[in-house]
């Protein structure tokens, strides 16, 4: 961790995995599968799998609308906190 580039990369991954954990926790707490969330959102289970995976890659960023739909399907409310 003495190399600043390694430390920055690690910190970036830590944040991404924390975001993913928050999303997965919401679905788990709701007691819903990807298929059940997909049905509530009017999409497919594979789309939900891609959405969840996208939170740890730079390939795709979900829209705020998608995040709202997902959290609503999990019976949660989206709250964005800037620190």
C-alpha cells in the first residue's frame, strides 16, 4: 500500500464493492430474487444481473431512474449522500 497508484486503485474498488453490497443488501432484506425484482421492474432477471454487476465495472453506469426503480422494487427509497 506504499505505492500511491496501488492505494488509489484499492480505494476505488473498495467504494465500488461497498455500492454493490448496499444494492445486494437491499434485495436480500426485501427477500427477493433477481427474477422477482425483474418482474416488479418489468424487465428480465438477466438485466438485473447485469445491473448489479455494472456497479463494480466502468462499462455501464445505471441511470438514477433505474436506481429508483430497483430500490422501489426492493421496497426501499433511494437516498444519495455526497460526502
